[in-house]
């Protein structure tokens, strides 16, 4: 079995000033995840209730995967969290200002925390807000397909008065947090950094690059005006590492706040997109009914030319998997399908016409009644190479049918050759073929 290496080409976009670590063009054959939408929204404090709720609604109207809110310390959770979403922040005058929100239909939180960004108090005691004390809230998440990502929400102190010198120390503190999180996967940061990206003197471009963070503006080549004051660009979506992301687009939208909403559509790329995490993935009939089907489809979609997909399912009636197989054959992937049952489904019959039944060929469909006698799981996808991973194996406790949408279904993911080989031999034996 041959696996093709997937290379990443890093090229600067025309006319864009990029830091040394920035990238903006990726080869079309590098695998990417489904789009991920992040929204950064600074909801000005002390706005009227109606204006505040309208701005929050505009953030949710973008249908984001993630929202990073700023200046919402005294806005209750009931205002900030909508159905289908969850939120993390540590309650408190300073810690509660920068929550992270995520879409629970796609993402599951696996870790969370709150991190000190700056801690500078006024020299003279005052009843005014201590604007030099800032925190970031963060969450690490895993998608229903096993993708890992961390999201950070932050808000730097303004560059004036007794906090005039806090931008670079704050950025260094943020960089420490991002470096720690980056050990577990790509990182997105949303926040008002209170420094104008368009300023040649104020914006710490070299420091940002040294910390392996890049604004989406570096990638798109366009600095969007996010602040009402003189059209400044002070709200950011940062990527780390930038080579692990592709940016589809970024945009702004007017709010009642003195900031515009900043949105970005990004994709995980290369091994980040195809990082099938060893472990267990579960579907939920209410929130993620197709999680297991999508996982199997992804394993087929990310198989490169020359790879082999060994797919076993006691019954197969999902058109989405059928389409994935058709596209795989069109790009030169070999597909071997093993099914069971008294009668073939319509999907199985169409795949027989596409793949044939000669098990000595490179692609075929075989029908095996003695399923459990051969030690086969209810469903399994074994792919020789998928998304940069060799010997991917996904076992499910239910067949790949519509029933898997209506009942909790569990899949186990392994990415080691011994696990792959343990099922590979029984798979071929059940098809009536020896090694």
C-alpha cells in the first residue's frame, strides 16, 4: 500500500508585508478542515440594555463557531449565552471581562483557564476602575471529528496614562499562554489589543512574529477598521501557528458599540486538519447525530491518490458515504467494501456497479454473512493513508446506517500500525481473499 506525502508550500500573498513566520498561500492538495468561524466583539461597557442585547444578537447572527467577547464583566451569562452554545469565564471584576463562547454542536471543551495579562495599579489610590489589571480566558476544545484547537479571549489595557507602556509586556504574557496551548494544537486569539495595526511605530510587528502569532490581516493583506476612532485597527484575530491555518476571509460589521464586530473564516490545514485524535468519539442524536458518519467520510475524503480504503459495515445506506467513495475513486483512491445482511441496500447495489466484485482487483465490494465469526466490528474504516496519517483505523459500534443518527453511537480511533494490522487480516479473510 502506498501513502503519498503531503507537502506544505509557504508563499507570501502579493503586496502583503508578512513577518518571517507568516504564510498565506497553501497548495490545493493540502487537506483542510471544514470552515471555522470566529467573531471578536467588544461590547462597550455602560451601553443601554437594548443596545447591548442588539450587539450580542449581531454576534450570534454570524452563526459562529467561537465568539470572543470584551467589556462584558457586568453583563450576565443569560445575556451572553444562546441555545446551542456554551461559555467560559472566571467570574470577577477583572477576570469576567473576556469570556469565550463556542458552538456545542461541533465543539466539546476539554480544558479551560484564566491567565493574567497585566497587573499594573494606579500609583495613587482611586475609586476608578483599575484599567491596568487584565486577564485572558481560554478554552481548549475537540471537534466531533477529533480536531483540536484552543481559543483565547483577551483585552489589553489602553496605550495612555499610567498604562501607556503595557502593550509589549501584555503581548509577551499572551505569547506565553499561546505557546503552552500550542503544544496541544493550533490556537486562535480574539481581542481588542488597543494598538493600531496600521501604525508603523506602535504596532509590535517583530515581537508578534517572534511569538509565532500572526493577525489575519497579515494573511488577507487588508487591515480592517475596527475602532470608531479615526478608523483604527485595534481588534484582532490572531493565528498560531499561522502555517496551521488557511484564511478564507475576514470582515467587519457595525455595532452600537464604539468597536465594529470582527469576523474571520479560517480552516485548519495539513496535519492540523487531519489530526485524527486517538480515542473515542460519540454521537448525540440531538446535538451531533452524524458525528460518526462525518468521521468516516473525513477518513475517505482525506485519503490521497494511491491510498486504499478498507470499509466494513454490516449494512451501508448513507448517501454521504457513497458520495465520498465516488469522489475517492475519481482521484485515484482504491476502495474495498465489505457488507453483510440478507439484502443489499440501494447504496450497496450502486457501489457494486462502481467498484465491481472481483476481490483480487484493487477496488471491490464483497458480501459476507458470517460477520462476527470473522471478528469484525459493526463498522470500520481502515485507510492506509489519510490526511498525513498512516494506518488509520476507526471502529464503530453500529453499522453505517440511518440508525446511527437516532441512537448514541461510539467510534474508537487508532493511528498505529499494529491496531490496523489486527483488523486488516480478518477483513481480507471475510472477503475470501488471502494476503
